[in-house]
C-alpha cells in the first residue's frame, strides 16, 4: 500500500457501492424490530437532542459541567460519537426535514452510513492492493455477510467501530511512509473518532506496535529497504492526536477526566458475564469456551468467503515470507494484525461471549480483504484453464465474482429480519444450528416480526409483556406506528393480556411463568425462521382467571 | 508448472472448485431453509395427534426445539401442563413421539416402538416405557384442602397456613420469583406458601412441583392425608436453577415420615439443580396412611424450594 491518489473512476465506484448499500439498508428496516441496545442508545440520543436545544437557548452554558453531566450521563460507558450522530440525524432528518417518516430509521441512519463507509473503504483499499475486481469482491463480501448485514441496520456501535478500525488502518497505511501532514493529521483524527466510537479502539495502538515489529522484522529478514522512518510519524499521530480528539469530541471527559477514563476502562475490563448458549450449554461464568469465536465464525460467515480468505491468507503469508516486493508489506501486515487483534481477546477463557459475533466484527473487513486477494488468485488460476478467447477473458471475472457473491447475497437477504438467528449450511443452516444448541436469538428484537399479530389480537389499551425487548425499544415500535399506539409495553406479566417470549434456554423460566399465569402452554403466534421457533406470543385465554399450574 | 508431472498438473483444476463451492453453498442453503416443516404442516397434524394421544402418556417432539411449534399447532389438549412439565419419565407408561428431520428424542431413544406412522414430513411413534414404575399417588396432584394441611412449626407451636383460592397470581420475570399461583396455602408473612408451580431445572426445562419455601426459623410441614403408599417415595427436588445456580445458599433438608415413623431425610444443595431421591417405605406397601414432609433450612432467606414426590411400587 502506498499513498498514491485514487482514480476518479474508483472514487465513483466506491461512492456508488456505498450509496447502493445504504439504499438497500434503508429500504429493509421495516420488518426489523429494535434491539435492546438500540433502545438504550436512542434514550441517550434523546438526552443529547435536549442538549442541542440547550445550546440553542443557553449558548455556552450548555457546555458547563452541570449540563454536560446531565445530558452525557446516560450509558456513559460508551463514548459519544455515534450517540451524537444518532441524535443529530433524528433531529435533522426526522423532525426538522422529515426525510425519514419513522424516527427509528433516522436514528439508524448513522449506523447504516458507517456500514456503507466500510464498503467504500474496502473497495478503495482492495482496489489499491489487488485491482478493481479484488476490491469489489472484498467490499461486497463484507456487505453480504449475513451477520454484518444485520448489524449494519442498527443504531448501535458494532459496525461503526468495525468501519472506524478499517478506516483508521487504511489512513495509517497511506500515512505510514512519509511526512505528509494532511495524511498524518487525518489518521490521528480518525483514531480519535475511532476511540470515540467504542472501546475496541483501545487495542489499536497495540495492533500498530505489533504491526511495526512485524514489518521491521520482515524487512530485516528479507533484506528489504526500510519503509519510512523507523518509528512512523503516523504512529506518533495516532498516539498523540487520537486521545486529544477523543477528549475534544466526548464532552463527558471534560470534567474529572482521569477518574472518568479510569471508570471507562474499569467498566469494560471487568464487564459482567451474561448468558450465552453454545453447543447445547449455557455459559454464564468463566471459563468461557475458547472455541466460541472460531466456531461461530465458521457457522455464520459464508463458507465461500472463508475459503477465499484462506487462499488470500496463504498468498499473503507466502509473500511475507518469500516475496521480494516491499510495496505490499505495510498493508498486508495491517490486514493480518487487524484480524489477529480482533480475535485475540477470545483466546482467553475469561472474555465474555454474550454478544455473539459482534464482538469480533472488527476482524471481518480484513477477512474480506483477504477474500478479495483469494478471489484474484483464484481468477488468475482459472483463467489459465480456459481457452484464450477475448469474450471469455472479459466475462470470466464477472462470472466468477457472481459465483462467489450470489450465495452470500441470497443468504444475507434470507437472514433478514432474523439476523442473529442465521447460520450457514456448514452447521446445517438454522435447523442444524438449533440441533447443535447454538444461540437462536438475543436482544429481543424479533418482536418486530410479531408486531402484526400483536396489533391484530390485542384489545384496546392492552398491556403487552415485552420480555427481552427493552421498554425503550418497544416505545420506538410504538412511536413509529409498528405497534398500535394504545398498547402499553410492560415488564409485569401479571395484568398483561399478551406475552412475548424470545427464546434462550436460560430465559425459559419466563415462559414457564407465562404458562402458570395464563393457564395455557399454547402460543398463539410464532416467529419461526426456516421452521425453527425464534420468538412467540401468548394470549391470556378470555375469561380465565389467573390460575395455578394444575 | 509446465514441467510438473501430468498427475500434479491436473490439480490446478481444483481452482474451479472455489466458484463451484459458492454455488453449492447457495443451493444447500436453499434446501436446508425449506427442510423443517412450518406451522401449517404442524396444524395439519392436529387431528391425527389428538386421536393417538392417550391420557397420561405425554407427547414429545424431536428435535426438542420444534416443540413450541407443536404446542402452537396442537394446543393444550396435546400438551397438558402436568405431562409437559413432568418431574421425570420413570412413572410414564408410554409416550407419543412426533419426529421431524429424522430426529429422535435422546431420553427415550431406547424405548420399544409400539407403532410407527409417517404423516407428511413427520414420523409418529408410540413408545412404551420398558421399566415403568407404578405410581400410586402423585403428591403434586393433591395440593388442596381436605387432602393436604400445611403449617409452620416453631418448637411446640404450630401456625396453620390457610388455603386461598383467589390470591393474585404473580411472577417475577427473568430475575425474580417463579410464578406464584392464585390457589395456595398461604402462611403468615411474605413469600411463605405452599402451592403448585413450575421451576426451571439444570437443563432449563420445566418441572411441575410443590413450592415449599422453608421458614428462616423452624419447619414447614406438609401433611397429606390418606396416601396410598407403595414400596418407595420417588422424588425430585430443587430450586430455580437460573436463580440459584451459584450455589451460595445453605442446604435445604426435606424429611418424610408417617405417623412418627421416619422414611428418611434428603439434603439439597442449590447447584444440584432438580435432583432425584428415593426413600423406602418398608412394610407400608398397599396401606393408606398420612404422610408428612418437613422442610427446613438454616438461615433460610430465599430458599425457593420445590419438590415433586410420587408413592411408587
């Protein structure tokens, strides 16, 4: 990777890919319910919208400690960037200029834009490293990873932090060699915003240190000329400028800075353990299964993408060990380090696994860059097997690209709106995964699938037991008219008329409570994905007194 | 590569497998996504299942994850709560297994198949329990006045717990109490009652049992009158596994006796889940007698104990 300018055509293609992805994401939100975390982030964003109002009415007083503490306090365990963007998007694109009729879509737009940004950067970096077709395959492999496609819809931080890791790495690679000030400032600012997105960014300087060590080692072993200064200015920019930008862009840190930074670290380094089912067992305390990240990657990323990535990895490692060109070195090692660092915490059996694949989502862009390289390698070999005909030479790349992308694309679309319930054919698809005892759902968002049944069955003003759906997420469904405005979400089963149940083994006790209170074990509606029950709805039988279990 | 032996050179065709794999994965995904029967297929099974279902012989679904669909389609008649949340299979004479995707229920895989019938995507098997225990009395079915009296016993003092029929049925959600039924023997103070409810066992499966929270001091006594006894009392007991799997609470003891004659005492630790015990009732088989269960726990704060016992031959 060097710092050459991109052709205008490539910039246009990157923009088209990003815009296309954004349109697909925006047009497929309607059946997707709101996750627990989305409910919490929207709650934060609403507080920040009020802060925006205070800036308008109170001017600089809005930046005083009392104001900052009040409006930035909700969920201060996570930094401000995305929450501010959610708030700004909602305020501007739903309330002021009603581009989005549903408030949820406006809150989700920044998350979707981050997914699109990742697609664009993947194309550009992939194109620079291995040509347009490799870049396109890398970008689309990422876009159509079923779990990425799901997370890319959300007003959450996970795809955003993956995009920021990718973007910062990309800018770092471009700034590595020289002393080009705009690029150096860009990478420092990008890292600051990366820090302000999610705490995964803490690992990035360690990744860069590892990167530098490997690059210098390979240069020395292969007797290649050193790329750039011994310690690149880009690294200095990351380390110096990054924290400064974080401080500037996260007002919560303006006061009691050291205490709050320490508390931020402490919260995530000592995070609670939540329940997660894996291979038929519910894990809720250490030791966590060390195979979790690997098995879940195998079970949720399309096999063809993984095989391409494996081929790309082979080619990349071979070039590092035996190659003679140095131009690839900085970028290639960044890709490998991006994957290794993202997966590293799950080598420890003390690391929580409650979030499933989102924990190591930051590895997937780099995995897809390797897949792009694997594709180019495959293309070059398949080309030698075919007769040399001009039309065939022209058609082959597109045909091969379709062959490796159509499966992931169909799987991603088919996964919608169940998202997290999706598993690849390698583990037998959704039914196979259920039989293996892999987690079927979490975050309570499949309420979105059952919303029409709730609307049809509930009496006016009924109380609906929302189970794992956060009340804030339920309120979003209500505000957007997806569930009737007269229906009240409740966490009290007693007094409810309809009860949701989102299946996880440890949650079953809630279903048993419903059986006792409602006097029935028969759900009235079900969100089943490929024949596998994911979430279901109970209705209190009419005129039945709340009875015992007999 | 040109100078490689032909056999090795042929390996280059393996590169074609990459795009083929992409298309194969797509096709497999389409096939797998349509394999498991949906709710309409389950609904079509309703008449057949209800005709085959015998009282006291539970319906089991294989694979187990499909059971909620079966409950939706077949309704409460196919899944009476007492059968669905049974303590175990030992006293069950037989089962009706509904299987899809070639699955079998692991727990009853070895039971003899009496009949087997294919119906659409399903296989219906009537299974016979090879070694059923004969149940003479299932205590959980007799938690009502006239058959059971409940009292808190502190020293020589007894405080009877009164039977109430219309108390509010409540539940605590994921981290709260299990469902408290509206019909229960309510003791003085707080959560002290005896009634029938469900708890989650160590596999997070439902178990129907008699909720009997011991007092912080003294004993909770349940006295069942006119119990036809067999050779043993076969029981299972535990607390909600999700709530108490940390195992930090003090042990709970359950003692069984009849007319001052002790059958034995069982000590239960939280982390054991819903675990079994066997108490002999020597010389009483075939007789009808009063049976007492006494439950106690030292420092019994939140000792959400629940047990299911049967008098068996």
